[in-house]
C-alpha cells in the first residue's frame, strides 16, 4: 500500500468514526458536515472530497452497522449446540457493545425516531433474524431447549446486551464506574448468559467457549 493510499484509508476511518460519534449524539438532522469534519480532524472541504453528503454518509454507516450485527448473529457456527451458540453470541454482542457504544446508540436513535432511513436495510436484517428464528424453532421442536418465542427471545437478548451502551451513563452511576474505567464485561456477560440459558432450560449446562 502506497503512502497516499494509507493516508486516504486513515482519513476514511477518521470520517467514519467521527460520523458515528456525531450521529449517535445528535441524529441526522442535528449533525452538520462541519461538526463531522471537526471531529475527524479535517477541514470541511476535505470532508466533501470524500463524501457527497451527510445523508449518504449516514446510509453508509447504517449499512455497516447492519452488516456487523449480521456477522455476530450467533447461530451459523454452533447451531447444533444451543448452549454454546447462545453463550458465544451473548459474549460477542456484549463485547461489541462495550467496545463500540456509539454504534449501538446510533442505531437506537435511528429506530427511536421511527427508522426513517432504514428502508434499504430492513430486508438484510430481517433475513438474518428469520434464519435465526428457524434454528431456534428446530431447537425447540427437537427438545434441545425449553419452548421460547424465537423472535422475542432474540429481541430480549438485544435489549439486555445493548443496554450498556444505550444507558451507559445510568449503568456507570449504578455500578460505580467512572468514565475513565471500562464497564465490567465479564460480570455483564456472566449474568446475561445465566439469564438466557435459564430461560431455555439450560441453566445447569457447563459451556466452554473456544
């Protein structure tokens, strides 16, 4: 990779990071390209060299988020072992949430305002959810787990695992964690895992993750 290519890659990464941060805090209408440029450490003119509009950038970030959520959906690699699949998914989801809290806040803000920009992305997200629903139904039908509503089971996992980004300020106060200290990932993962394995009738299952 040439020096110029490396520089462009760095600027693209800075723009994406700045966009996520600004959109997560202020939404699409409340974010200006000037704010994105300032957060990225570049001029507004430089920003517009790389993007055509903030709306296009917003769509790019939404597409990235949906892609990342699809990638960490938990069923493809361990679908024959529900305890392992659920355990691995919760761990990946919590760690992703704690490492990239602005991504969760960005997505939550978009959904909270009625998801006006999500039309191009629903099909991909729903397809991944339906695939997971089908596997969970197989688990239930084969007696591997207690009966659950596959869709609501997934939605409840999202709610719990994303809570620590969307309500981070509250979590920090209640857990006595100042801003300069990370939230306790192991504690959060352990409790969430026990909760959802118990719901599936798998509470006594010892799971060793790779």
